């Protein structure tokens, strides 16, 4: 049995878990807040397939553990034992796994197209009226709405109003206020772990990623986060409900990692049309994989559902997808990383000078969908390129357009490299050289955190994708037309 010292660095206080001990198949007893929440969900009309199980992922590296407590002093630490036994609550501390608190699997064979979960539409959390603030981020309405429910102890009806779990010693809820729906929301937030997202890291932790794009961009992102929180706190809604900034920050963390964008869902009734994102209890408890996803959304009988897209054998895991995201995005917003090759990516930001308006419009229309262009003054274009193993040649093409390459009409991704290979060697070199220079600098990052720590996989992925693109770009340059003869 190994002993581990876990520093207590909670962003906000959290009380002991609100769950009852549950027995596992091997007679071990431990608290499982997600299963307790699912039981509460079924009492308000949600569907949960009987084969569904959420278990703590005991194979996670010890460095992914965090202890959340009512203490705010980051110098405190808790010694706990880590072996194959379940993690248990110790004194007033609630131990959880940040990267993936629980994984969802099935304990029986499940056929394709089986309904695994269903959430009645009236339990979808949408922004309260008057909470949308244009200057406080795209999820301002959801953040304010969730923060208000977190802040209120009692309301007497529906939603998160009965929650007081962010207080060190919550007052007991009067029996008259206890309803199946209030218990549903209380258990939902009790099971909703605050992610260890890099966006909320302090300066010392960000320093561990020095030399990478993420470390370079985090100060700007964190400054924007502080500005948004200040705008939220100054809003009429927050002042009227006396919501403290710590509660707004807590709500922001949960919304950032759990909200579902409207375009990721089936068409919803007109009453939902004005909202850009929603919180969907149950669905947001599932882990992410863009390659292993085996569930799809459906809208049936006034409820959102998840159906399997393929047979799932006994013991198989259920996965949702948060979208085609890189490890940079996952670590920044969700606090975890994946070893999937599709997550290898590197983000480069640069300004392309002397771009004619027609060329800028062409690039904005044809560049990969997750690339961002921003017109600047004097025919300049700011470009944020997310380079992957299959799209890096687009950046060379964009640089060459700024060097005078004239293109007209649509261009498919598979046509880019043959097009570049037919161009003069020195011309293509003008696009390849700045790319290789930037990649070389990133690939030299030697400040990777210790193996198993958050951020290690991200830095490894940056180095891996940089090396791959360098190799491919160099080969492309060698294949280009050489006019020297």
C-alpha cells in the first residue's frame, strides 16, 4: 500500500459528500455520488437503463487526485492510502478523481439502438430571463442561473434552489421543502466534480507548461475570465440575489465543462430556441472520447435521450463526445487529456500581411472549420491555426497567399499537397520556413511536468505533432519543383 500526500487547493469550499454508502458487486462499501444521483433522477421521471453503472476509475495516476474540503488554506495536506481498494471519505474531506471521477459501463450486453438515458425537457437547465450579458461571455446566462441556485438555501420549488452544499456546514433542509425534484438537483450538484481545468490554474502550475502555446495563452485567457467574472458580479441579477464572486467562479467552472451547445443537440421545441447552450444532468456525467463515442442524442416523447450506436458488451464503457477537441482544449477547459492520436495538435497564431480582401474572404471560407481568421487594418489578417496531422499544409498555403499566390474557386484538402508540390522550390520555402521555425521552438519544450501529472500528455502531444509536421513539411519541400536548373 503506497502513501500519497495530496495538497488541498480547492477553489471553493466543499462539504462532505451528500451520498449514502452503496454496496458493490464484491461487497465493498463506499460512497458513489453519481449512482445516488441517478437514483434521484429516476424518481423524477428520468430513464436510466438498469445495466448502467458508474464506478470510480481506480487506475488513474495518483497525481490526478484532489481533496476538496471546507478548508481554504492551500498549505494543508491530507495523507491517504492508495491501493486497489475504493477511495473513501476521511473526516470532513471528500476525495475525488479530477480527470475522470467515474467511468460509465454496463454490466450486461446492450444491443445497438438501446435507450440508455432519457431526461424530460422540463429538467433541462436554461438561463433565467434577463441573465444574458453580451460583455460577460457566451455562457453568462447559464453561469448566473446556476450561481443563483447554488447560492440560495431554500426556495420551495424546483431547480437547484434547495442546494446549500458549497457552504462548509449546510443547514438541514426542512421536510416541507424536500421534494423529489429538489433532491434531484441537490444530488446532481453533489455528484458534479469541479474540473481541474488549466484555465483556473495558478501561476506556479501554469509555469510547468512554459514554452508551450497553452502557457503563453493562459494569462490572456485568465485575464478575460477575471473580466467576465467582474461583469457577472456587477450585473443587476447578481447584485439582486447577492451572489458572491466565489459562487460565480464555481458556476463558471461547472458550466464551462458541462454545458451542451444547441447545435450539438437534436432540434428542440421553440421555447429553447433563444438559448445557445444548456445544462443536461445525467448526460454531462459521461466521459469523452471522439473516437470511441458510442451514444447519440435523440428527442423522444418530450425527453432528450441517449441511444447506443453499436452493441456494447458486458463491461464495455459508454462514451459521449465533447467534439473534435485537442488536448490543449481539453486540458484548458475540462482538466483532462487523452492519449488518442486525434488529440495531438498545436496551435499557432500569426499575422499575414498584404492580404487582398478577396484572398482574405477565400481563406475564411475554405480554411479548416476550427481555424479562426480576424481581419486587421492595412490588408492584414490574424490567423489562429490548429495544426493536426492532416491539415498542416493549409497553413503553408495561407502563408503563400500572403506572398502573392493567387487562388480562385474551391479547393479540397486532398488537393493542397499536389498543388504545393507543383510550385517553385523557393516559393514554397517562403511558406515552409516560418512554419518549421515556429515548430522547432515548440518542440524544444523541455519543461514537461512529471510523468502522470496533468499536462504531461499535452506537452508530449505537442512535441509529437511538431516532429510529425516538421518531417512532412521537409518532405514536401524536397518534392517541390526546383527551377534552379
